[in-house]
């Protein structure tokens, strides 16, 4: 793996090369960071995306992927792309919603519960997200939703009041607010640290996808998974505008086409991951317990509160987004 000093030197050379030799003839070497492990469907999708870029540019654009937060942890990836440490990066949008509320719309509980709804919201969000990233020297390439999130705990929880007092893992402002509304004790824990956090009692419950459960061997730290359709948050893959503009027009088009294909493929992979990862949790000994109607009713109450709060923070643009989504 490259050291940070070597990486910065490589990055500088990659960005400078087109200016010296012309974008059509130079071989450009990009670095890309993702926080997710190699087996995760998002990472597998990225590897195909990279292969298509390299093939479509006849090797003129080479991309080295650093997975599993091996180069940058997730909270640093967006800044890393902005500063040129890496040219491309993948982030969980909602984790950055302290920067902008529009990164967080898909984290509202029960707003999105299936893939058709996820696509509708993503298409409506896209221009807002693109505008905000453009101000920071970034271009959005594509987004892909996670499978619907569910509840991990040590025993079935029949009502939402059962979360009160539990040490609850959070990973975004939205999950932090949810924990506060249900009376749980919010504790920020990144996915790579989940097993240790549960083992040491730092957290007792969490809401996340079955995919994350498989990635982190949830059967080692939790006994019950309840598929809630809680939310379908999105990952975003972005590129430095400076790096993108250093490519020839034809190579830029290759990158865009590969990104569009990655988004379409990502929805299929996410859908397949929902089925396979829930099955894996069960096969490894976890109880898969459907939610009670009482729990879902409580979740809908929380959803109504968080939706109104989100609109209040997002203003008229936010109201237009939610109205268009509900239309």
C-alpha cells in the first residue's frame, strides 16, 4: 500500500502530467478511496466501474482503488478528494449532512422503503447534490442505495419504546436524532469498529443494513435482526473536477458512461445483496424477526417528526423536494 507521502507525490504527478504533455497522450494515474471491504457490493461495483474506465480509455486512465478505509477513513474521504490526496472517493452521503441538509433526505425513517422509491428520491435529489458538490470543486459521478436498514439487538424489541435507554450506535446526524427521539443513548461508531463496540458494551443496538451486518460478522455480536425498511441511504461516488477536466473530452465521456452503468448495476447489486445478506445472517444463527405493527406505528410517528424537522432545516427547496417525491 502506498504511504501518504508517496501517494501525494504520485497524485501531484498525475495531475501535472496532462498540463505538460496534453490530455490526449498522457497516461493519467488516479487514486480512489472507499471505506468498504472488498466483498461489499459497493466495492465490487467500483472495481467493475474502474475496469470499464481503463478499458474505455485504452489504458490512458489508470485508477488504483484503496478499499476498507485502508488509505482514508470515511469521514476524511470527501476532504481527500477536494484536496487532491485522491482523485475519486466513495462516501455515505448522510454521514456528511452536517455540511448540507440535502445530503440527508434519504435518511428520514420510512420515507424510502423500496428500490423504486429510492430511485425516485435519488433522481429528485441529484440536481441539489450536484450543485452543492460543484461549489466544492467536486463532481458527482453516481449514487447507489444501500438495502433497507433493519434493527440489530440481543433480543426482539416489540415496540419502539424498547429502545429507550439502550446504548445505540449512530453513524450520521439522522441516526443521532432518531436515537434522541426514542430516548436511546446515541454513540457514534464507524462500521469498521462495530464488532469491538458491541463486544465491549459501548453499544447494545443499531439500525443498519443486512449488508453491513455481513461485512462486520454481526452474528458475533448480536442475536436478532429485524428488517424494518427503516431507510435506504445512498453512497455517492465523486471525482475532483480539476482531475476530471485534466482528461480529454473523449476520456471524460468514458468516465461518465462508466458511472451511469455503475449506477444501474448498483441498484441490481443492492437488491441482490438484500436477499443474500439477510439469508446469510439467518444461516449464521441470527434470528430474523419481523417487526410488530406496534413497532412500525411508533416508527411512523418518529418519521413524521423527522420529516417536518428536515423540511424546516432545508427551507423551500426541501419542501419542494418532499412534495415532488410524494406526488
